């Protein structure tokens, strides 16, 4: 390494990095979001959220129909916990809710 560059990294040794202006940060975040959309990461995230919501809604419909068939004997409540269980696990989550309800009735 030449003596005049010794101990310097990137030519800015000892100095703090420059602060970006609001507009530079906003432009950079726009490029980042656009880059995510182009690579498919944002699309995959949106697809995951859509799948979760569809599973949760259809799970709640299944809970409502099963509750109406059982007529209160083994009914599961329609609440955020059952929404999350059916959204994350789908119909097996609904079966898990009824299995837990049956287990705790014994």
C-alpha cells in the first residue's frame, strides 16, 4: 500500500458519513420498493398476505357452518384466535380448534 494511503479506508478516514437529505432518502426508498417489486419479493409478500386472508375467511365460514350443524354442543367461537388459527393453518387449523374444544370438554 502506498504511504499516502496508509490507514485510510475509502478516502474518508476519520470523517463521519454525510447525512442524506429528505429527498435523497425518499428517492432511495422509492428505488428500493421498485426494486422489490421487480425482483418479486414484494409480489411474494402480497401473495402470502392474500393467501392468509383467503384461508382465514374460508376458515371462519367453515367454523360458522360447523357451529350451525352442531347447534351449540361443540361450538367454537368466532374470534381473533380462531381467525389466526384458520389463517395460518387453513382447514387443519379449524379441525385443530374443534379437536381442542372436544379435548377440553372431556
